C-alpha cells in the first residue's frame, strides 16, 4: 500500500533529498547542485511511502504561485 503525507522539511529533509537525488540526479541527469535549492525551506512538501520506504516526493512553492 502507498501512503502519502505532508512532510516536515526539517524532519524529513534526508528522505526528501534521497528521493530527489535518486530520481532527478541519478536517473534524469539533473546537476546535483541544481536539485536542492533555497526555495525548499519555504515550500510545502509531501512524501509518498511504500511500507516504510520513501518512494516519491513533491514540493509546492506557495510564495511563487504554487509552481
């Protein structure tokens, strides 16, 4: 079963980072220095889990029109 919840960026930062590095940097070739940025601290984040493993994440940038 997949479970999705709002994330607390400070508490969940490692899980968010691990998913994003795996998907965007390793799989899609996005430069590592571009993947995590200063906007992360003020965004809303969600995490998706399969059992206890983080398998997906998304962020919503509310300060920039939720882009």
